[in-house]
């Protein structure tokens, strides 16, 4: 990992000048600024953010990057992180990455250029190797989804086990034509939940049917994704994420269908108020955020003392009625 002295030697300036360039001091000449920035780029230099934070005495900040801060699940994760950070006298800076994988790296690196003591991130792109230089300076912890191309502390839910339990619940209530609704399988969560769904079908001797799988943006025109599933004879739906579940609920309502069972991976804010209530796999986002934030501060307190590892948190099925609907008689074969 390149040091400030390495950059100074490459640019033929003092370490103090390198610091002034990084902090955008207007008194550095354009030529010197260009040489220093070129040296930083050549050496892959990133500043020691933790050391700089405590040296300057300014408020410490913990960065958090999630797909959508307005999503109730991630909002609960962020709130739990804020509770832990507040107890440590640390503020939290949050950014939403959106659902376009190409937005992750520039958004996260823009966050890291701020004064951070650590970062908690929910990966949205297929490669997190760009974080290696930053992780050498401040702890990076991943939450909800495991990283690719980078080894770091990770806290995830039991995606496969939860999906298996959800599908088994529908099977136990007589369903054999169980549809899978979700977003693209590019994220680890979706892939693992599909594996759990297929495993439960296999346990019951039910052959998987690709006509009962619909992946896409269920928040836009959900009936267009839902109707092919119903035409294929689906009597029940396993929705692999809360965003898709909202679309399924709206689609069933629009089509006037009250006879289709539904289990959601991830609860909805008003899930219990629906008729019937939404049966859901509870992910416990508060526990997820608390565990991730606690690990960040453990790394700050004792850097290099623990091996990076993945922790799988358990999930539980909350039955409220929607998953207990039996197959409509006309659909039973």
C-alpha cells in the first residue's frame, strides 16, 4: 500500500504538499497539483482516513451505502447502525446506490473520499475488488449480500434456508404449482433464494417448471408479470424480496384474485394489515445492522486482530394467513 511519502517522492514534493493537494488547498500551483495527482493515481494511493479523522479532532463519520434508503428493510438496517454509531459518538453518512450495478463504485468512492472511520455497504454490482485499497485504511463491512472479488467481514441472512421454509410452507398447505417471483438473479440473495425454493420442491418430489418463474421489476406494471404465472396454473407464489412482494400484492388486487396463496421473503410495513395478513420470512434488519456496526467498531478498536468471516443470521417464518390459503378447487389436478 503506497504511503504519502511514496507519493511525495514520486512527485518530487514534500509530504506536506501532498496533504495540501489532497485537501484541495487553493495555494498549490496547477503544475504541482497535476504532478501530485498523477503520482497518486500511478501508486494507487488512498489517504489514511481513520488517522486523519482523529488527528484533526473533527467528528468521526461512518459511511453506509444501501440500494435504497427509502426501502423499509434498509431503513431499519440504517437505523440500527445509527444507534450503535451514536453510542460511540460517531455520525452516520448514508448514500443510496439504486439498483443499477454501474452506480455502485462511483457512489461508494465518493462516500469514501469523505472523512470516514469505516464503511458498511450492501453490494449491488458483481465486483467489489475496487475496495481493496480503501479497506487497507478503514474497515469495510458488507451486509445483506456477500462481496465478490474482495474478502471482508460479511453479515447475511439465511437466504437459502428461509426460501426453503417458505416454499415448504406452501407445499404443506397442498400447493404444487408454486410460482417464484423476484428480481434478476444477478444478486446473491436472489440466487440463494431460488436454490432454497428449488430444494423444497425437490424434497416434495415436485418438478420445477420454468413457466412458473418470473423475474423483473415488479414495481412497474405487475399484472404483466403476474398474468403468465396464473395462466401457467400457479395456485401459490413465493416472492423472493419485499419489492417484488408489493408488486405481487398490487397485481393480485388489480386482477381481483383472492384465491392465490403468497409467502414473501421480507415483511412489508403494512403486511399484517392486509386481508388476509401477509405470511412472510422475517429477516430482522435491526439485528443485521447492529451486528455490522458492532463489527466495524471492533475493527477500529483492534485492527488486524480478527480473521475476516461471513456470519449468517437466522430468519423465521411469520404465518398470518396469505400463505395458508389452500389451492382453489378448480386448480387441483
